[in-house]
């Protein structure tokens, strides 16, 4: 895609966007930046942004994406509680990593649920791109839980999910949201780097105090 095409897509995005989509985009960006900095306020931004996106995705027949936003609403509350509880106990909510077997089990479960939900959507609804929609939805379900538990690899999961989501949103003419997810890819890289450094400091501290 050349520079002129990118510029035209951005102009089209701003011409076609609704005021609510703009609010949702700004809050979604704010959520990710605050999450990268491990700020509990990220969950407030997530709560409002997902409430708006629930309606937006339903209107463009991304049914699984719309259902995902309802899940996000509950996870925003759970994430806020999880981070606040740990802060209240006056101890650091440490970043953790998953073992290989946890990732393999996650991938297997993801393939199964995507196959089932994609088939059901394809044969019983008007959902667009049912299998891709299912993949981004169920992948996001898993990865959001990883964020609430501060699992380091959540950023790598988001890298894949957000890349696939960009294609999905462009097809549905949600250009501003596609641009948002392109920005996500940049923030995700910074987020992974920042959390990795924190995790390494934790490991060094554990070795020093052992």
C-alpha cells in the first residue's frame, strides 16, 4: 500500500466515522497505554470503550465481536478488582510467564472453539467472516484474561490477534478502528519490551534475595 493509498484511507476513516466510534477509539488507545504502564486506571477506559463497541460491532454484523465486548465489560471489572486487591495488600503484582504446556493447551482449545463457533455462525447467522470473527473473538477472550493475571506473553498473543483484526475491520469499512489496531501493533511492541524489563528485574531480585 503506497503513501497516497494510506492517506486516502485515513481521510475516508474520518469522513465515515461516528462520534461514538471516535470516543471508543480514543479510550481504547488510552486503555492500552495505561496497561503498558501497569496503571489500574486502564480498566476504567476499557469499560467505557467496550460498552460503545458492543453497539458498533452489532450494527455491522460482527456478531462475535459484539459478544466479545460484553465479555470485556466483565473482564474490565475483574481486572480492576484483581489489580486493586493486590495493591491493597501492599505487594507488587508480579508479571509471570506461562510454561510451554500452558500455551499448547491454550492453542488446542482455541482451535476447537473457533471451529465450533465458526461453523455455527456460518450456518445459522448472517455473520461476516465467521471463522476469522471467531478466531479474533476467542483469542481476545483468552488474552484479556492473561492481561488481568499479568502474563507476559499476552503482548505476543495480541500481536497476532490485532494483525488479523485489521483485515476484518477494513472489510467491514470500520477504517478508523483498523487504524486504531495498527497503532495497537506499535504499542504492543513497546508493552512487551516494558513488561519484559520488569520481569527481568523481578527475576534478578529473586536471585539476589535467594
